[in-house]
């Protein structure tokens, strides 16, 4: 078939317009590229959300095929043309542009076969959390939303100003929507609202530096995906199965590491010994996507 002029209407990837229909098509196209020729290490979820996995897959394809490695596919640009030409040569392009979604050559989403609807939604919400459910905070936050390093100015009632986290409403929502027994009244206690607003601070907790909220964020992802659960302090996510060790981890599980202190993250991609995790309360209290080593996981929680 003759190559189409521009099958996408706007740029897709880091800094792109990322219209849902365009992202969906790009995800299908990339999933049809063999791994050895620059395809994703693990098949992308075809969800129309351009998160770090999709942007990273674009960069991987570009780096393997002589394109500018900027993580973005521009309308009519070289990356688009190289991608279309490769898929045409593989005999896959006609079906893809016709709307069919061919089976991914990389073994299924996240190396775990087809995801259940719940696990797919947990992955979706983890990535939404990384970009900010309360506005497009993440798109302009290279240090990560909620970060102590991504700030704005607040005007105080008596006329002064102070520096606050730009993504503080996200931080607050994780407590409001996921912690057992949490009410709006908690924010009236001294230091609590400042704990989510002011860089360098945390929600107070007796005897320590404040709440380490990585597990709360992970539980919030489950809640938003429709899982009946809540974070119970000192226990973990309710209505879940705790599994010792690190065998059998799947997308959507909450993994727990032991270091200087316990750390929780949501698994969004599993490839052998490397687990891509969305980490709340990460560097400078950011929510960041990072590769994590399976060997560091002591136990994990299954949502089903």
C-alpha cells in the first residue's frame, strides 16, 4: 500500500499535543515493531495516555533507527516516516491503520499476558498520579509533581506571600481518598495542611519526620481503579493478599522494599529482574517512574 501522508493529527510524546486518538494509534504502531528493531521492551498498554512508558518507547525506537532521540513523533517528521516504512515492510501497516490491533510481538503487556481490567486501571491511575490528577501539573514539572522543587507562590490572608508546592492538591487527595478514617477535620490540626503545601514538610506523625506516604499513594491508585480498599496505618492496604518474597509480581501489585525505611511502589511493567515502578514520596517527595530491581522487594500486595 502507499504510505499515508499523516495518520496522526498532532505530535505524540514528550512535549507533544498527545491527543487521545493519536496516542492510541502510536501505541498500536510501536507495539507492532519487533523488539530487536527498536520496539518496546514490553508491550505498551493501548490506553491513549502518553505517559513515561510511551515516551520512552518512542525514544527507544528513535535510538535504534537513526532518528533524533527526543521522545516525540511529529506530524510528517522523520520518526513517523521511518516507523510507517518499517511497518509497511513487515506487512502490518494496513491492518493497523484499518483499526485492527495486532498481537504484540513482545509477549503481551508487561510480560504477564493480558491484564485484568482492574490491573490495567491500576496501571492507568499510577501514571495519572505521576502526571497529576488535579490539573496538568506533571507536563511542566521535570522534577515530578508534588515535588519540593516544583513550586508556586501563595498569597496569605494578611497580605504576605509564601512558597508552596504547585502540586499540593494532589498530595492532599491521596490522604483524603485512600486513608482509613481520614476526614477534612484532620487538615485543621496544626501543621497538617502545611505538611502538604510547604516544600520540605510532611503531614505530621508522632516521633518521626512525618508521614512517609508512598504506601498511601499506591493504595490511592487501587482505590481510583475501583478496588475496595483503604490504607490502614501500620497494616497496609486492606482487602489485599500479602505475598512474601518477590516471585510472581504482576502489573498493579504494590511492592515493598526494605532500605533505610520501608518503601512502597506500584508495579506498572515487569521485565525479568527489572520492575518499572511508580514511586510516591520519591526524590524530593516527587512521584516518579523508576526501574526497580526485583531483588530489593521483600514482599508485595496483590489486589486480586
